[in-house]
């Protein structure tokens, strides 16, 4: 059987996916990792490299969801064309009859009403090619922990990719105990990138919940990358993969980790169960000894005299609009910022802009994000001495 050709040395387009409104921060990460930006889309960044580069990108990117290695793009107006063009591709170079594969499809074509049909056509084409060549085919199914093929078919153009990540890399592997709808790790990273935290000054996270923001702050300050918490990727199951590729990439990123934490990180929550979950997650990430945890009301959170960043992700309420209990919380956040946080940059991440008005302070920036499907904002406040509360009905802030 073919498969000895070193596919890891071949260069192609690499598409790195992300949620809407995070592309800016992902592009900055890719550039910082030493890769060019070929194009930017709402939900992804295109760069160029080899499968060896895909290994490194999977390990170092904090805001990405998937790292896709481009195989083939072709004109496609009908499922029969999808089948024939897929079958013509030399899949045996990438995996064998002993492999296991699955198909993930994103289809926008008038001949297809269900993306699963596109998946079935690709699966059948791959299976039939192996059967015609070797009288045997690899197993297939829904699991994403081995070989994952990604189909993108829009209008009359289809593209096939190897999903080198497999399971999403948006989850960084340390959060074993979530608590009350936590912010996903990749989004938490983007929020920290969007802030003006210098990674040296104090980072304070009241209402910390399961601790994602505080943990991400620690990992970012230490240059400790998320790939260190995971041991299985799709690229490991491809033909010609050598563990030395992976080990070399891991050693490279380990060498960049700082030996000493350059900043104080403080995390508080009124719920003891939240702090317990946060401490457990921080222990899994190896930073529990670097975060100062405390059970207390957010208003009692220690705010050291030296300047820094304070970031809060309060509850949004079950519906858009006004919730009386949460109104008081948001008003209290504004008072807390004004009275205790002078000299700091304050940030509130919320999906309820009506409640955000209750903070009553003038925003410096309103940075757009999505939290899942919720239209959200990261609100930035410059908390200087003499900051004045404003009427909650005013909306004087810029949009970005």
C-alpha cells in the first residue's frame, strides 16, 4: 500500500477557524507564531505551511477552534460531482485501510438540504476508493479522535481538508469542573488579548466562577500554551507521522515558558463551590499556586494599590432587558470600580447591554464579541481619580 511518501513536508493552505469577532486576535496569534496571513474571513484565518506547521499551530493557538490542512478545491454543482472528485483524490497517501475516519461537512448548495448527505457522499467515495485499490476499506463513524475529513461546499465550489485538530482546540483541556455557564477558554483568551493588560501588572477577576479568566491570565503571562494539556490530535493518526515532529514542537513551546510568574492574579467569588471548582481547574492547569483565591462578595475583593486590570463577567439574566436583582449587581459594579479601583483598567463582559447601563460609568471602548450565540460586549473603563457616575439612560460610548 502507498503511504510512505512524507506528506508532512508538503506545503498547502492552512485554514484556522474561529468564532465570529475573534478573527482579529487569531490573526495576531498566527503572525506572532511566525506565519503569514493569506486572507481573513469572519470565521477563520488562512495561512500557509506544512502538516508540521499544523502541529505547531495546534499547540500554540489560544483563540482557534480548528486547524485545517487544505487538500483539494474543485467545481461542484451536484452530489455526483462531489463523489467523483472525492474518489479521484489519493487518500491512501494520508491514511490506510487500518485507519478510522469521520467526515464533518458544511454545505450550502441548492441540491443538498442536509449537510449529512454531503458527508455520506464523501465517506462513500473514500471507502470505495480504498476498496477498489486494496479490496478493503478503513472503518468510519462519528468519533473525532482519529482521522477527520472536513468538507466545505458552497454554491458551485467544494473544498476538502484534513482537520488536523480533531476535537476542537477551543477547549484547552484543564477545565474539568465547569460552573454555571462558563466562558469557553478560547473566548477567555480573546477577552484578555482585547484588554490592555500588559501581563506584568495585577489581574483581578471577581465573580470568577470556574476560574477560566484567571487561569487564562496566568497561562498567558507565563507563555504557557494550551497544547501542553492535550495528548491526542488528528495529525497523529496520519501516514508518515513521526512522534519526533510533535516532541520537537512541544519542546520548543516549553522552552518559552517563564520560570517565574510576572504578575499577581486574584480571583474571588461569593460561592464556595465556585472557588472549589476554580481551584481544581487551576490545579489541572498547574497554576493553582499562582492564583490568590478567596471566597467573598466581589465588593470585598482585594485591590492592590499598584495599577492593573480588573475583569468581571457578571450574569446576564435569562432574557434581554431589565432584571431587578441584576440591576443592583451592575450598579454595585460601577460603585466598586469608582470607589476601590482607581488607577485600574476595568472590564465588564456582558451579553445584556440594558443591564450594562446600570454600571453608570463612561466607557472608553465597547468591543464586540459573541458568547455562543449571544451578542456580547467587553466594556472598558479607565478608572482614574474623580471618575463620575453617569445617568444609566445615557449611551455616549463609541462602538469599538
